[in-house]
C-alpha cells in the first residue's frame, strides 16, 4: 500500500524513516496520487488537521484507505484528534495513534498495518 505523509517537527518523518517504505511527502498540499494510500500525519494546534494535509486530501481523498496519526498526550482530549477528524470526514478507519515519533513496538505495529492493507 502506498504511504503518504506529512511531518512538521520531524516526528512523522522519523516514523516513516524507521518503516523503511517508499513514501510520498506532503509539503505543499499540491501533490497527487492515483492509487490507494495510507496517510500518516501529525496533529496541528489543538487537534487540527494540518493545512497542507487538508489541501492534499481535497484533491486526493478518494484514494484514502486509512490514517495513522502522531500526537502528544500532553494535549489531552486533542491527542491525535486530526486522525479522528480525517477518518470521519473521509469515512476511513483511524488505524493507529502514536505519541510523537513512537516506540519500536509502535513501528512494528504500523508495519503490520501497512502490510495488511
């Protein structure tokens, strides 16, 4: 399954690097995919979907099959909320929530998810 990701602080970039997958990075939101993909994103602000991710999904959301999201538990109820928002908006599952750049166990779980899609 194609992996598409957005990273601002480097946490999601670290996750993707440790997954050892070929992935498309969303930088402007103008990127395009024409195949099914899983999105790995961060949560912006207090539970917001990053602007570049919103822009990307506006054009490519038909191919979205699931979302994996990074966040910080210090934000309480807003922890990884961007994943919930995207999942609801695009009627796809929020497959995994990870704190910051995740543990080795998180990476192994995410690999399993990607391989099973």
